[in-house]
C-alpha cells in the first residue's frame, strides 16, 4: 500500500511539472530548449527581432516544457505558466537572413507540448488512486470481501502496469525523437536537453507498479492454493 501511495505521488508530481518557479517543480520537465550559441547563425540570435521582457541577451534563454505547463528562464528570472495559457510569454524568434525564415523558440515549445498529451498519464494516475483504496480495503481487518479486493487489486495492477509501461516508453520516444527532429530541422540553431528527472520519475513509477503487481498476485495465488 505504501509503494502504491508513493507511486501516486510520483505520477502526480510528473503531471504538474513546470507548474511553479521553484526548482522542485521547474526541474521536472520533458525537454528544455535553448538557442545554440555555437551555431553558424549565432549572430542572428543576438539580433533576434523579438525579445522576452525587453531583454536582448538571448544566450541565457531556457524554455522547459512538461505535460501541462512551461517555464521560461532568461537572465536568471524564471516564469512558469500553463501550456494552455502562455500569453504571458512573448515570442522569441531568430530570423535566418538567407532564407527569411523565422525560428520561434516559444512556438516550437508550444507545438511539442501540444503533441505530448497527458491523457494516458491521467488515466494511469486515476487507476492508481482507485488501486490505492482497493488495497486499503484488502488489508484493513474486519471489512468483508477480502478475496474480491485481492482479485480487483491484481487486475488493476496488471492493467496499470501495462498502461504505464506503454506510457513511459511513449514518453521516452517522444522526447528522444523531438531532440533529433527539432535539432536537425532548425539547422542546429536549437539545442534540446532531455529531462532526466521526469524520465527517472516515469521509470521509477513503472518499477514500483511492476514489483507491486508481482508481489500482490503471487500472494493472491498462494492464498488460493492454501484455500484449496
């Protein structure tokens, strides 16, 4: 039960990453985008025609994005907001003088965030919360229906583990693919750093679910054999 509670906490923390400015939240991101200072068009970065909060030094610009929110850091100041309401952020773009094409770092982050849907994470989080209460039902004495509680726990654990195994793999593929695609398509003007903390939370949650599933189902099978 304690492991399931910790898993609920971890999944919830992953969901609300980048919701607030303290490092506890802002460091839980899927990807971090920045301009590549060593790119061939670096001089254009410093001459970007749009700036954030009237700041001309874009070399310190960092945009971190998670499932539901984004954080923009520039000049040591961090601002976080929901991905659905980024009107407080100004677009920060670089113009390629050869092709007259603009690369808007904030827009790139918005597109990535809009394509990383939290639906699967929300479904797994909801199932894990239900599982937590079912497991309490199974362990608290003097409450009838223990056999059914154990059966439901095994079923929910199996489903939860499969779903979040898929979710963790999809998250990993999304961020690694984004790094390769965005870096190459921007002519290496954009650098992407993968969110190691979010990755660790995802796989730790999956490991907890898997271990709990194996242990709970093994205990249930043992009880059934003893009952026979």
